[in-house]
């Protein structure tokens, strides 16, 4: 008979409980270890992700630069050569048209030669030669220089290191000959390259000479290594070596050790700065939108003086920004950004509307034909609303009381296509005059005068600041004034600051003057007081000034004016 022992019955459950406790404690430890490991893994992953952000940004930016460099290399050579060929075609046409003048004496043909030079904004001068002797120049008139002394080769296009006027500026010479007669166009090679290639300093190869990116000229040896990236012209002996290839080769090697370190140290600040930049762009757009909506762009008026009677002839309307937080801002603070936004046209419309209201309130001070000028860009000529706003502006005044002038500023150039010409025709039918602003620089030239049917030229202040010149009016300014007289165009000179400048310009036939000598840009509240008084002028005791023609002879009284050519309107006609 089996008898159970009490102690054995109590020991077995105790052992089982202890084992279960041990297993539970072990599982808890394992869970805590797994949780700790998971947290560490997540932390390490988060740290790795944060650390990788600068590298990803840097590598992405590096790859974008590599792709952009390759695309730029492919596009730049083709576009640059297309522009260069078009420019040389224009030079060829002008030089070819100048060849018949080489049969005449310099005194007889120099005016016609200067008129042809005015059609080439890139040309420094045109030169005529006969029997190997250069005898006539648009800059100096009659000369006597052997053609070999100029450094010309037998090629149509030649590079020379410079001349006595600018020995450190390489020149591009375009030469055509017909029998004993020759015509040569002299161009500033660096200026032409910069204007055609938008600041990209590519090397040029002209014949056996190479214009380096730094501006020096190197003679190529006959066995010189040919550049695989050289873009050659099919019409002229010139070639271009685009500079984007060097950038692409640099980026194809990958980032350097320093670049890796820089990406690690500067990646996050770069991302932050980029973020701030995008925020600023969005903020600037919102500010422009608010400024147009709330009328923060206000007109300021700079009066213009008529030389004939030394009285106020009109005003130019200039934009100012009454910023609620920064105060009154000048155009250079906002206009470069505004011109590349969608708010330039609404700003101009608001400016015209407000100027109409303000000027209508001082109508008694405005003489008949008082002209009001607004600056416009090629973008305005593509806007169909421009004629309607011109019509509304003129409707605010009695007929014939105001002469509206649109001053076309051509920083980017205007393409006179059918739409642009239609807008110009429509505003011209309203009696609006068209002026080319900053004539003599930028894209303004004789072809635009003919295509846009301009009524007025506005001389760039760069020509005015050089006055009074010890040698008198500079050759380029003399050519512009002579061109305006031949085409019966009114001329306005801006940037007049001293009486000697006003004196020189008035004596040479400039009809209107504008600048700080007479008045600064004024708000509407100060304009009536200025218009009610006579403008500051030089000594009245000297009497009415008389203009002189290009040969220095007294011709006619400024007060006599000129009659406008058929189909055009002059500012003096309405006044």
C-alpha cells in the first residue's frame, strides 16, 4: 500500500513556480533588450538619414551642374555661332554698301559713311582705302595711313591686338575690296563677344589667330591641335570654342575630398538658404500682388525743358514704391525683379490711371501739347490692352491738351513682328508718339528707327556725362544728332546736371533737356509749384541760344523748330 509523503507534494509545485518565474524574467529581459536594440537601430537610422541629407543635396546639385554643363556646351556653341554669323552678315552688307563711297573724296563721302556706321551698333568706325592707303574714317575724317600699318591680312576677317586709340583692346576688322577700293569695319572684339554671348568668355578663332578667353591674341601654329569642340562658321573664317566643356569635364570626375567635406558641413545650411530663398521669392510675389492691388506704386514726375523758349515742355512719369514697411523705394530696388514678373503690366496700367487723375487736377498749369512720357518694354508691346489704356489716359484731358509719349526701353530687344506692329499702329492712330529710349546703346539702331517708325530719340545719359568735352561733341553723339536731323526726329537729352552740358546740347540742336539741373523726380504734390515757375537755366543775359550744324556754322534759331516729316509728328508741333 502506497502512502503519499506530504513534503513531496509541496516541493513539486514550488519548483514549477520557480521555473516559470525564471522563464518570465528571461522573457522580460529579452523584450527589454529587443526594445533597446530597436530604439538604437531607429536612432542610428534617423542619424544616418540626417547625415545623408547634405550628401544627397550635394550629389544632386553636382549631377544637375554636370547635366547643365553638358546641355550648355551643346547649345552655347550653336547659338553663339548663329549670332556671330548674323552679325558678320550685317557687317558684310554695310561694308559692301560702303565700297562705292571709296571712289569719292573724304570730304564728300564722310557724312554718308557715318550714316552707314550708325546702322552698325557694334562698329567702332568705318574706314575707306584706295590704292593701299586708308584715307577716310568715320572717327577722324581725312587720314593717310598705309593699309599694311593697320595689321590687316588678306582675309576678309582679321584679328589685331589694338590700335593707337585703344592699344589694349583687340579689334575685329572686316575688310572688302573691289579693284583699288577697299572698305573696312573696325569692331571692338571683346565688346562684340560679350554682347553676342551674354557674358560667356569663349575663345574665338579667326583665321590663324585665336582670341583667348582672357582677351589676349595668340597666333596658331600650322600643326596646332584641332579642338574637338570647335564650332566653325560655314560663311565666314571664324570659329568658336565653347567654354562649357571645361565645366562638364570638371564635374564628370566627381566631387573631391574637400567637396565631400564641404557637402557634409554645408549641406544643411545650403538647404536652409535655398528654403529661405524660395520663401523670399514667394514673399516678393505676394508683395508685388499687394502693391498692385493697393496702389503702392505711385508716379513721380521729372519735368522736361524745351530749349526753344526755355520753358517746361512735359514730364516723364517714373515709378516709385511706397512700401508700407520700408518707405519710399527707388526703381533700382524693385524694377529688376518686377520686369521679370507678371506684375509689370498691371503696375504700368495703375501708374497711367493715377497719373491721369493727378495731372487732370493741375490742368490749368499744363500748356497745350504738354507731353507726358511713360517707359515701356517689349513686353508692353505684346499686350493687347496697351492701346485701351492709352485711350483712357488721353480721355482724361481735353483733346490736344496732352501729348502722350511711350518711351521704348530695349534692354532685351524688341522683335517687330505682326502683333507688335499692330499695337504700335493702333496707339499711333490715337496720336501717341513713340520714342526710343537710351538711343546709342543697347539694341537701339537705325533699323529699329525704320521698323518702329519712332518720332523721337532720347540720348543716353552716358553721352551727356562726357560733356563738356574738350574736343566738343563726341563723334558718336555727333552722328546721332546728324541722323536725327536727317530723319526729322526730335531729340531729348537726359542726365543734364550742369549748365555747360545744357549749353553744348542746345547749341547743337537738341530740342529738349531733362536732368537734375532743372528738376529731380517730384511727387504730384510738389509738381504744381515747379510748373508754375520758370525752369533753372543758364544766364539769361546771354540771350537765346542758337544751334550749330555739324560743321560749326550758325544755322537757325531753336525757337524756329522743324516741320515734321510726312507721316510723323514732332513734339514741337503740338506745343
